[in-house]
C-alpha cells in the first residue's frame, strides 16, 4: 500500500470526523445566533487587555505567541488598543473558541473560569473569573448568546437560594449553591466581614465591615459593594426587620448600641442606646422586637421595632453569645435559647417573663479529646431552631460536634461531627440540610437533618464564622 494512503487511513482511524462531534455539542448553524463584531470590539476586547490583581493580562500570554489556542494580535508600539484591522483578526481567533448561543460549551468562557463555578480543571494563565456572576464573565456570555443577550444577562427577577458564608480572617464572603454544594460566587473587598443578611427581594446583601466600621450594601448579581454606610462604632452581627426596611447592626465598640439603617436610603437613621456592647442581634419571628446580646454586661436588650427604643433588658449570669427563638401557637415569641460565656451548652429563657427556666450542659463525648485552646470564652457557639420548630441545634467547639435536642422537651436526640471550632449554623428553607461553619477547617459542613449524616464539605475562606441563608437574584 502506498505510504501516503497508509498515512491517510491512520488519520481517519485515530481521529473521527470532526463534523460528527460538532453536531453533538453545538447548536445547528441555522439556529445559532451570529457573533457580533461591534459588540466584540467595544465590550469583549477590552476584557482581553484588562489588568486583574495577582494575574497576568490575557494579552500578555496570548499576544501573538505560538503554543496557545487563542492568538491575539500584538499591540503596535505605544498603542493602548487594537486597530480595526487587528480587531477583526482577534474576532476570528476568539470566535474559534466560542459556540455561538451557548456560553457553557464555549472554551473561551470555561477555561479561565474557576473550577468550582463550572470551569475547566486547569488554565495555564490562572483562573480569571471565580464566579459566573463576575461582570466580565457576564459580558462575554452576553456576546456569545447573541442578539438581545445584554437584556438576557441583566437581572430578570429570577432568584435562587444561597448559603452565604463570611470569613472572619479574610476580605471575602462565599456564596454556596445548596443544590450542588459548590461555591458559585465570591464577594471581595469587605475586610473582616462579620454579620450578613439579605433584602427580601434578593437584590442586595448587607455585610457588617469590622475593618471600616460600615454596613456594606452589595449588589446580589454583580457581587460588588454599591455603598458603605458609616456606623457609630465597630460592628458585629446584623439582623433585618421583617418588612425589610431596616437593618439592625450590633455595635460591639463600647458603650454599645444598635444602629438602624434605612435600606431604601442606605443611611444610618438612628443609634439606639442599649445595655452594653453588642455581640449578636436578631429580630424575633413575629418581627416585633430586635433582640441584642452583650458579652461584658451579660444582658439581653429588647428593642421595640416600631419605635426603635429599648423596651426592657434581661440579666443573666454570663455573657450572651448566640441566641435562637421558638414561638407560641399565635406566632409570638415563646423562648430565647442562648449560649453563654464559659458554659458548654445553652440556657432557656422565657421571653415574656425574662426568667431562665432551664440550662442544658453538653456531655463529654467518649473517645473524643476535648479542645480548650482558642475557645475565646465560648465553648459552645452556634445555635438555631429548625424551620419546623421541632429541633434545636447547638454546636460545641470543645468536641467539634453538633448536639441535637427535640423541642419542646429538650431531650438530646443525636450528635454529629461538624469540624474543628464550629462557629455558626444556618438551615436551608425546607430544613432538610444544615450548614455549619467550621472555623478551624476553613470548611462548611453540610448535614442531612433527618439522618444526622454529613453529606458534603465545602471549602471556603479563612476562619469562616457567621453564615446565613438567603434568596438572591441571579442572572439568567
């Protein structure tokens, strides 16, 4: 057989015909939108020149160099942008890495995208986009989708449940999709984020910024800070009023207060004097009161949310740590469950009378070595009542377990390991799963609440503490 024919047969056998593969991965040509050159030139191409902290620019690696699938025209000497002729060559090169109409099958969008956000396993130039919510990623995706894509990429009112995890030793906050248990977005630039809550319509997140002493309003789609509202002192935790019109911010700096932020105007409209510096703040299930706890004063301050004035205080025997609430049949607040300084367990306080009615100490766990270092006066820190009101979850930093008690009888029904130094907990809206921030592992543990079995561990940032569940707007 002639040598040339042997070579042709080898190629055909080793590499199946490309058109057959293309038909399985790309829309038919007649159905695919055309890629628009002007949109590429004015919106996509500048991204290829943009600088990003800690990364080289796209042009640096792809500017005419051999060995990369993306070949960009080198810039002319002294030029800051490409000419139209160069742009058309770039358009042809970039278009070869795109499946028109399908961002999620386009190498251009997947290769530089973080793996946890759905991107490829590796990109030699690093991961430029940590989330599909990144504005740059959205711009490129809109171009790939074709005509009308700009409108499609804008917020459409669609929302999705997200677990929001702040990182106490970082400047980032991670968004976890509970459907996949993957990080799908990262809010950056809020140094030492403490508490977090979300707007009822999903348009914003509100983060207390310990570094700048501000409440930072973050756009839920772009994940960028839209305004920083100055506070009266260093903040700790936050809580949203039931109507969504106010955010209550606990001020940990002495003498302590509750700052009231108007969410429409994004202004600090009032500072409510309370008893002692505030660690955590909550709004009761019926929305009538903001309840704030002070560690140094061992008091619970109860503020009327109509008048934003202090209604009364409850004095306990130790500093007030996390709290949780259950309700009476009419929806009014029944009990405050509260973890206390230097107590390995929780107390029960009757809301109406302010009297402590029970105290439950978590027993030692056989075979587990107790940890006493770094407890910061809080051996138990992380407390929540399940959405159905039937169980109370309390975490132990001493043993790294969550203790689960039935309500209202307070009988322990089980335990589950949830990592080193668990600090905070939040449920999915249906109560099927609980997400527990393990500050010592830089992980969020996900537990099935019916089986009390761990189902996932989600890597996040440095020393994750406060977390929350929110319904947030997402791009289509």
